[in-house]
């Protein structure tokens, strides 16, 4: 009732203020124009995908939880999504609606595509949630982050990047924002598989008719696994092995491993982690997946048009692990504890060229032993914190 009255009021205000005042009321999720152009979809095919997405997930002002995907309710509640969505407003004392647009959209975009109005000026760019890939997490490389991982990012931000801490936002509101991030990620991943399905499984030019048996098949084979990956993330947490004591001998072995061929850290991070690896013979300029998505060898005309308006593609920069000069310390983006660094080395950094050195699945062998990983954690931490290292 209250909401309906509010909408009527807003509509009247629109008439009074003219069209400019109502732009918020027609906000739509942006189609992934790159993906659709890469796959050469027709306008009709694209529209059929948009219709399916609206039916499943609703709009930025009126989110929906698809009934076909019951496990989504384990990850996000409709009441939370409704409070995070929509324009910023307060209809009841103390309850703020539109939390996502208030706190996040200027960087991450209304769609969660990492293309908010301020994104262009940031390095790294704000995360594009639509791939469901996140960097600073505790799970196996290919797994989704846990709720605790996202909560931590929201509480502490990503130090050393534009991603701020939201410690001043209440725990309850952060909880709501996390659920909305998961919703946007699942919606984005759904868009990706639908585009893929239309491009590769349907006869050329045929639009998606998202109903009947075809709908059941797509939900079972493509959409349910997306949601299961999120719902099961908690079972795929990597627990660091017991940390051995840090010794001078271990540090020296770590330095050697850092420059050796098996770990190959120096090829990206430079001699003693000093950066500048770009000059080294075996360094190859590389891109994270969010940028790589747009590196198409022979872009068609539509894609050229889309890319011209898009954020400039940028190569990844392996971190410098020591600050030049005698001053500051290096702040790791994913947390500075030895446990955090262990996870960075064990599973690498998802979506980026930083490789995993531990096993990629429970029970498998990794590239390095636990002891070797700990030696590298200790030497990395010593460099970052400017601790004296034997032999320097
Ligand atoms: C001033 C810009 C800015 C604002 C505002 C902002 N972010 Fe971010 N966010 C970033 C940047 C930049 C990154 C990428 C950091 C990186 O790649 O290490 C990021 C990354 C993230 C990540 C990914 C972390 C990971 O593990 O990969 C999440 C989740 C996130 N932000 C959620 C939010 C939410 C929710 C809000 C609003 C409450 C928000 N952000 C507001 C800039 C911003
Ligand atoms: C193929 C290139 C590559 C190799 C090999 C590589 N890294 Fe990285 N590393 C990267 C990139 C790229 C980043 C930055 C990722 C980002 O933040 O987007 C990074 C980031 C890091 C970070 C920062 C983590 C944080 O929380 O910010 C540490 C520490 C690190 N690497 C250590 C190592 C060590 C130790 C090795 C060898 C065992 C290694 N790297 C091997 C590319 C590489």
C-alpha cells in the first residue's frame, strides 16, 4: 500500500518536474553489448534474451527471485533485494531504500557491470560482477566467494584500490548489499549462458523462446549449476595448513624459489619482487578476464562501435612487492596476514594471470609443497614489510 502511494506521488512529481526528474523510474539493466556483439546476435535475438532476463530477475527497480531457481533463496531474500534496489528513498523512518544505487552504482554501475560513471578513472577498474568471478576470497580458485568473503570486502574495502570500506554502513545494510551483489552476479552469469545458448544451440538468427521444455532444459542444465556454485561455496573453502616457523633458512629457500623456473614469480614480479618485470625476456603482457573479454582479434562492425564507447582495455600489472625507496610498506589488496598471503599463493588470484601454486581441487597435488608455499609467504611478507632478509 505504502509503496503504491509512494509511486503515485512520484509519478505526480514527474509531471510537475518534467522528464528530467523521472529518469530513475525507467532505469533498465544494460545488456552486455560486448558479449552480444562478439556472438553476432540479431536485435531480435538480443530482445528475446532481455525478455527472459526480466521474467527471471525483474528490473533495477523491481527485482525478482526466479521460482525456477529455489536455491537462490539461500543466497538472497526478496525483501533484502527490494531494499537494495530502486532509487534512493526512505518511505519509513529509519529504513533507507536504494542502498545499492546510493553506495555502489557510481563505480560498479546499476547493472553491476563495473561501468559506473566514475569507473574510467580507477585502476584497477571496479569489479564487473557479471562473470561471478571475485579475487579476494577464501575458496578454491574456480569456486564462488562465500558470504563471509564478500562481507569482509564490504567491511574493509580493498586497501590500495578505489574500493572503500563500508564499515560506517550498518551490518544489516551491508548484509543487504552483499545479497544484492550475489543477485547481480547470478543475473549476469545467466545472461552469459543465455547468449551462449542462443549463439551456439539455436539455428542462426532464431530468437529464444523461453518456455515449455526448452525452458526446463535451460534451467536444469545451465542456470541451476550457476546457483549451485554460489550455494555450495562454503564447502570449498581452502584452510591454510599449519604455519611453520619463519626461519632465515626458509627465507633464503624462498628467495631462490621466487627466482626459479617452477614458481617463476620473478618473471612477473621482477627481481626480488621489485617490479619492472616487463623488461624481462620471458615476461608476457597479459590481461585479466574482465579486460581480456574485449580483446577480439577481428571485431565486427557492431563490436567496433561498442568498444569505441567502452572503457579502454588495460593490461594487468603484477604488483611490486617492495616499495621503491626507503619509505612505505606495500599493502596487499587481499589482506596482509600470513593466512591471506597463503591463500593468494595457494589459489592465485581468480580472474587474473596470478597462478595457483596449491591444488586446484580438494585431494589433488599442487605445483608447490606446503613448505615451499610457506617459504614464499614469509619472503613476500618480509619484502612488503621491509623486514631485513638474510643475504641482502
Ligand atoms: C569509489 C568506487 C567504488 C565504490 C563506491 C564501490 N566499489 Fe566495490 N570495487 C571498486 C574497485 C575499484 C574494485 C576492484 C578492486 C580490485 O580489483 O582489487 C571493487 C571491488 C569490489 C568487489 C570485488 C571484491 C573481490 O573479491 O573481487 C565487490 C564485491 C565490491 N567491490 C562490492 C561493492 C559494493 C557492494 C559497493 C557498495 C556498497 C561497492 N563495491 C562500492 C570500487 C568501488
Ligand atoms: C603470470 C604472472 C604472475 C606470476 C608468475 C606470479 N604473479 Fe603474483 N601477481 C600477478 C598479478 C597480475 C597480480 C595482481 C593481481 C590483481 O590484483 O589484479 C599479482 C599479485 C600478487 C600479490 C599481491 C596480492 C595482494 O593481496 O594484493 C602477491 C603477494 C604475489 N602476486 C606474489 C606472487 C608470488 C610469491 C609468486 C610466485 C610464487 C607470484 N606472485 C607469481 C602475476 C603473477
